[in-house]
C-alpha cells in the first residue's frame, strides 16, 4: 500500500460536539493542497449524543466515491470504540484519546494503535467545558496534520479565513492544532507511510454539496416561488435558496423581495402552492424527500392531467416509511415515475453530483415549462448533503431559458378563440395562457375529464382524445430530455448501466475490472422517459449490469416498462444498506455474476 | 372596452358596468346542480357582486376544491381563469397563485366538507398567513356530491334523511376563523341575496383573508324536517346582527345612518363598508366579545349572520414578508439571475 495521496481517514465522534468544522478543515486543507478528496458524513437522525462518522478519502486518482477501506481511524467516541477498531484494514492506524485508560481487552496486533491524550491536553490549555470539547476536535486535526503531512500553512490560512470576524479565536484554534501536531511529532514517527503531498489536481474545482448547488441552480433559473415542508435530507436545499435570495433578490431601492418562500403546513400544501404559482406563470418549486412525494401524489396526477409545470427536488433517503432518514438510497424511482393514481407518468432527472444539481435545476424548469408537466429531480442524501469536489459551475448567459408555449396578450387578442388543450403543433404540447393577461385566454383548469377544448366531459372518445395526446407529449419529452452519458467500444459485449450517485463507484469499478481484463461499456442515464439511445445501448449488449441503490431493482423495472428492454439481459447489482455506494461492491458483484456463468 | 369571446344573447338595453360589461358577461356555463340547490343562489350573488364591482374578468381568479359547491366557479365569470383543484386543497393552490401574482382578485369557493374535514388544515393555514382572498364556504351540513353523508358542520341533533341524528360537536368555520385571526368574517344565507351581495363585495375588496360562510341548503340530502341546515330551519333561526352596506369608491354614503350603531370601514382601493349594528351589544372589532356573543347565541339555537368581524389594519401575506408590489410571475427571468461574474464570486467561497 503506502501509495502517495491514497489514504482513507475516518473520524468517529458524537454528534453535537462540533466535530463538523474540524472535519471540514481537514477536507479543505487537502483540497487546497491540490489533492482530490471525497468527504462522506454518516450522521444519526438525532440532534445530540449519538455516534457520527466523517470519512475523508484522499484520492490522487480523482475517484468520485467513497472507498471500501479505512486506513486511519480517529476514534473519539468510546461508545463505538470496538467497531471502529475492527474497521481499520490490516497495516492501518488507530488513533485514540489516551486521557483515559483504554480497554486493553480490545486490541489488534495487525494495526498500529496510537494514543494521544487529547482531552488532558485541552483541559490543561483551555477554559470552559464547551471550549475544551471544541478544541479537542481541532487538536486531532493537528495530530493528523503531523501523521499525514498536511501542510500547516494551509491549515493556518483556513483558520484565519474562518475566524476573520472573530479574530480572538484564531490563536486558540492554532494553539489546539499545535498541541496535537507537536505531541504526534514528539512521540511517534511522522509522517506515516500513508501520507499526502501537494499536487495539482483540484484546479478549477470547488467543494460543495448538492443541496446548496440545487438551491443556487434555482436562483439562476429564475425561480421566484419556493414552497416546502422541512424533511431530511432536503431541508438544506430550500435553506440555500433562501440564503442566496437574501443576497441577490432584494430590491436595492425598496428593500423588498423578488422571491417568496413559503414554509407550508405539509407537503400536500407545498405542492399545491407550487401548482398555483406555476399556473400563474412563476417558476416555482419544492424540495422534499420520499415521504413528501407520497403525500404529494394526488396533486402530481392533477398537474400531469391538467398540464401544469412544476419542479420538485426529491432528495432521496432510505425507505420504506420513515426508514433511515439520514441514510442514502435511490429507492423512489417507481414512486416518482408513476406518482398518483390513474395512467400517470412523470419526467425525471438524475443528477450524479452537485454540478448536475446546479445545471439540472435549470433544465428542470425549462422542461417543466416546455412540457407543461411536473419534472422531478431525483437527487439523494449522498449527493445532497455530502461535500463533493466538482468542477466550478458555469452559467451560460447567452442561453435563453425555455418558457414554453405561453400566449401573450397580443397573441390572444389576435386569436379567433383559444382552446387550452388543442394540439396545434402536432407535438402533443398545447398552448397555455396565464391568468391576468387577457380575457380571451380564460379557461377552466380541472382534474376531471375534459375535452381538447377544455370543457368538462364524460364522453369516452373526448376523454380518450386528451389522454392519447398526453402520450404523444410523452414521446416529445423522450426526444428532448438530457441524453445519457455513454462509453462504448464494439469489442465489449457487457456493460454497466447506472444513474445518479452510483456513477462514481461504477467508474472506479470499471477501472478496477479493466485492470483484471474485464472491460465493460458504460451508460449513465440522466433522465426519464428513456431516450432511444438507451434502448439501443441495451440492444447492443449481451449483458447489462444495472447498478442501483434499492432492494427491488426499481430502475431495471422501469427500463423494462419504458424502453421494452429484454429482462434476461438486465442483471441487477443492488446496494441498499443506506451507505453510499463504493466501487468494491460493484467489482465483487460483477465478478460473482461472471462466476455464475454470465459471459462478460 | 369589452371582451366578449363568445356571442351571448344580450338585451340591447341591458345595464352595463363601468367596463361596458353586462351582468351576463359575468355568468358562466349552465349549472348542473339540483334545482333549488342553495349553491346556485350563491353563484347568482357572486355574479352580481363582481359585475357591480367592475372587476375586469381576466383579473379575477376563481379557485375551488371538490364538491357540488366547488363546481360552481364553472357557472360564473366565464371570462375569468378558474382552478378547480383537488378535494380540500384550494387554499394551498390559491396561496401559490397569490404568491406568484398578487394583483389578481381571488375568489375561492368551497364546501363544508372541502374546508372543514379533508381541507381543514389548509383552511386554517391560509387564515394564519392572512392570504388576500375572498373565501366562500357554501355550508349545507352534508357532503352533497357523495350523496348526503354528514359533514363536520352538522349540528348536534340534526337528523339525516335516513339513520340516526348527528351526535358530534359541529365545527363552526366562523368561530374557527375568529380564533385563528382571520381579518374579515361574515356569515350569510343563500336565501338572502340582499345581505349576501355586499358581504361578498366587502370580502373581495378586503385586503387579507375574508371568510364568507354561507348557509346554502342541499335540497336533495339535507332540506327535510329535523335538519338544522334546511331552508325552513335557517329562515326561522337566522338573525342578522350586523348589516353591511358596500359603498363603491367615489360613491357617496347616501343613507342617513344612526350615530352609534353605524361604523364605516375603508377597504382596499377606496371602497367602504358601512356596518349597521342591529344588536347594539355586538362589537365587530373585538375578537373576544364576538366570540362570546356567537357562542352564547349558538347555544340558544340562533344562527348569527352579518359582518361579524373586521380588521383592515393587519398586513396580508405579501406585506408580512416584505415582497415587491409587482407580480413575481412578471419579473423578467434575465433580471432574476445574478450572472456568471457573480457566480464566480459566490463559488470562490467554496474553495
Ligand atoms: C381525495 C378525495 N376523497 C374523496 C373524494 C370524494 N368527494 C367528492 S366531493 C366530497 C364531499 C364534498 O362535500 P362538500 O365540500 O361539503 O361539498 P358539497 O357537495 O356539499 O357542496 C367527497 C368526499 C374526493 N373527490 N377526493
Ligand atoms: S346534491 Fe345537494 S349540494 Fe349537491 S347539487 Fe344537489 S342540492 Fe346542491
Ligand atoms: Mg357540503
């Protein structure tokens, strides 16, 4: 092992003790040294006192997923001591707070155990219980800096930036860093063989979480109305939107807001508000998670049938029911694709990282207004709440947003008569009029049976006319939604197909398998309905490993339903323990399937 | 200016409002409700109200949930946009619509089932936000459209057509609105258009949440002997405690009002509403005393009607949030994104 810039550090703490800023400090220091990093936060559904872990993967090879091993464990939580000890790979290091005697029955001969009296040192140097707890975290950052050779100047620079407004805290934080750093240097051989060194791998990149990126995307998409009901892991999306709006959406002259964020009484109301606002012509959205989608179902069917744009961010978490709210999954695929009763289906987008949360937020509004239907962006907890290193976002100022077929007052004035649901252009998308524009544009929006003219009906043929046209619109959607990312070589008969946050692990797995002479083609799906290229991709292969993070192979089912894929070709690799996917799982499962006799 | 989209048979000498429109221009499709249904009378009162208020049809938005009552927006103001939503969820749709465009006049029509059972949560929260809208409950004590089950507004002892009398405490939307902080609260009867029209007009011009609870008998399922929501029972027991006269902007108050019992309140856009107290003890500016009065009269078996509470001073939703006056939906998208240069600046904080 001991490859440069290839180390996984895991820090075990108790939630509510302020360790997040210490962990962020390590992440950012490495990033500023030019080293690619992956950060994952494993936190409980609780406010204070339960175990929490932060994992930092230093990946000079620039992989975008968590690792399947832990090299260095920082065990700051006595509660989880035993399992943390067990998790370190042979040859790894285990750092613990040696202030108190260690349970000697718990030991391992195949790793190096390093005791540092973090609490004792902090108790001696700092006053007040809270300060001592916080500084203990900073002290382990100092120790890690010594062990891994993290640049102290970079750490100093970050601390100075963080406390630019509270200068008195700079000295104490630096003192804590020094405590850990000096103790490690004095008592152990530093750095460890698994160390880091500055490189040039992060230029043009930022570190950001998907929810912040999506909130920023909504700002840039020109969203003005956000309605939501708090739910983990989506809450920080609307919070981010609010923060950006407070900065950029306040009229400098009057101090008045050009945005309206409403914390609804529940998710039913949240989506109702989104529909009301979209009906009136505003770009409007909600952010939620699985339980919220369940509650929104009736309205989603309404929006599909009455043809009202809506943008939803579903930051998926572990189901069923309340499930594990702070763990990740991709398990709302079917419930979103077919949300609501009757023949209903919805356009979905699958961002793979925060960068796509930013761009797809804008795509979602364009598609929703073009297609006059709900568009759901299916992010997940891993993307939404973890810090990802991604290329810096660009906003194309020349690209004109697509507001779809909306008639102006002048156009309405010219018209003999306006009929809301007529397919004038043959693409299944009718023209829309907004309230308050012109009396000729008036129509009655209803979820009950309607004719192509918008009138109430219970006549079979009139009803069928409209639902058949909606199918035509679905085909139009298929032709305009984002195309998949495909890597194809005609020499490969097998492929991996994935979507969303599974992408990074699949790419790393393909590299690892290729190193074993198993070359696999790749298709990363970005949207539903599935474009023709996905159907073709499946046809081109004998075996397609469909990687997804749910138990029931929901995506595979969707491929069969919507693109008529041959089920015998589609082999599921299902990961659903709530942890972000890693490459090791994909490699192991592919090898198992090959061993079972599936040709690769 | 006239916006007649489909030819209508108009009497050549028909009266026209300030926009040059006749009251027929504010009508809608032919009602499909049962003959004699109270809801049709409410529809007629709405037509007269908006006609007399000179509301430009395209500046009126008609919102509803599901039920016989919620169907009625199809039967008035055909030149206005309508949103017949899902059961009990009209308040949220109206909240979003209003968030996007605060310059429209919103009239919501709901039923006692729609607002007091499935939609009770949304009804409550629209009040809490002081959403600027006129909210009409066509209250018949039953679910008309699903064929006559008791609703939450059914009174104790009220008899159904078949089966046992209701034993559960009724939910009274007026008391609810009073305790929740609604800023305009009225009750009326579908059979009293003279009382109803000015109450709806005041509600439409009020800035904030205006509730008009209208006893609107269901002739098919709840108009029999023993029902407390029948025409006969309502006629017998309803008492108007505060008359309201609606005075359009620039119109003069012609009636000579009795000092002490009359109170004039200025509404949004320069119109006024003059309250004439029939019962001198009643104070329509005090929540606490109105609440007590209503409870006492309710316990005595009376149905109290009129403009029961008004507060023009409280801010409505947008003003509470400090939003711009212009409709958010009309802000050009180009002005809403801060541009690429600013994006670089924002992202520099993520390094
Ligand atoms: C989710 C849902 N559940 C049930 C129904 C069936 N439903 C239609 S109207 C109605 C009751 C309407 O009662 P009310 O609001 O009092 O209106 P009314 O017909 O009495 O005017 C019910 C239960 C529905 N449309 N949607
Ligand atoms: S069932 Fe009752 S509420 Fe419905 S239309 Fe008939 S009379 Fe009116
Ligand atoms: Mg009813």
